[in-house]
C-alpha cells in the first residue's frame, strides 16, 4: 500500500533518464514489494497495529541514512511546517493502524485495493476545492469506484460480517491516507521524500505504540522475521524503488502500475491463505482498479 511520502515529481528530461527497463523494474518491483507487506502483517506474532509500529521504528535509522545520502536536510523545518508534518504523521499512523486491522479481517486483495483508494478521494477533493464539476472520464471513475466497491463489499458480506468490517477498516485507511497526503502537500515542496519520512516515523511510531498498547496487543515479537520483513520490504525496498521511479513516469503509468499491488496480494492470498476470488470479485477489483488508474491520470 501507499506510496507514503512519495511526491508526484516532475518527469525528468530524456537525457537524464536511466535505462527504460531499469525504470520499469523499479516501478513494478516497488509495487510488488509494497504488496507483500500485508503478508507479514498477517503472520507476525505481534498485533497488527504493533506490527505497524515496528515497521516505522525499525526503518527510522535507515531513513535518516537515506535522507543524508540524498542530500536532504533533516533540521531547520519552520515551526508551522513541523506542526503540519506532526499532524500528517498522526493521520498516517491512524491510516496504518486501520489498514493493518483490516488486513487481518478481510481478503488481502480487498485490503490492498481499498487501502490505496486515497487517490480517488483526492480526485473528489479536487472537484470540491476548485468548484468544478467532474468531466466524463471523472464521472466514469466515480461510477466504477462505487460499483466496484459495492460488489466487493457485497461479496465480503456474503462471507461474513467480519470480512465486511475488514473492508470498512481498509476504506477508512484509504480516506486517512488522502488526508495525510493533503496535510504534507506544502512540506513536500521544501523537503525531500526521505527527510519527510524520517519525521513521519518519529511522530507516527509512538502513536502506533500507544494504540497497540491500548488495544492490549502483544507488542514484543517472539519471532522477528515477519516484522523485519515488513519494514525491509514495505518501508525500505518498496519506498526506495518508488521514490526512485515515480519522477520518471506520468501519473497514468503510475496508476496502472499501482494495480500490481492488489493483483499480487490476491495471488498469494489464494496460495497462502486459501482466499478464493470469484469472477464477480474480479469484476469488482477491475472496476475499482480502473477508477484508481483514472484518478492517478488526473493527478497534478
């Protein structure tokens, strides 16, 4: 899920572009790495929210090194900007908490798809802010998103009430992610992706720890493999590849590549956890996926 902290950067001139195959490998590799994260949340012997805490906490020193390696400053942030980053970090922590809870309650494909719905929310937000009516393509995206979500949630309800609740937690995560992106919109123009992720981790990790303790979750892992895998793949490999690749591709390509995540999650959800998708589930995923691609294409 969630290319958190990754800005929609300008496309780099052709002369500065690495090899096309390398860029595509980074873009799709980053999405695959992010898609595998929910697997580790499922198998971790901590609680789901506690797993989110370890994801941010363990990655923090590596984020600092990456920020410095890329020449991004970590200090000198104005007080108002720091306050907004703190607010965004709290929102992101709530996003992670909600999403990780949803991962444990619904199918992995649904959780990953709904957790990435922030770009659709931002599309709607743009219409409100600019006071313009959606165009034909945007209306199509809205219809696809609502129809696809209705199909997927209806199918979840057929399985159990708990699965539907898991879908709702994942949708809530998508909404919170959109708020997080809007909160950090101004800061992205002043600080690099890695330096922002450092501060998001500093402010967000304690929030996740408090929530995990309040829920009575086990926090200290008995087996460290899943939480280490989660922070390495989701926070380092996934984020690293996405931050590298995003600036070289237009938003539509990024949106289409994003659909790798629910596809990968659905495949290993079937292989590892026996989560079978019906043809109707696939139709619902394709509809929501098409809406995601359109919303990314309209990103500024």
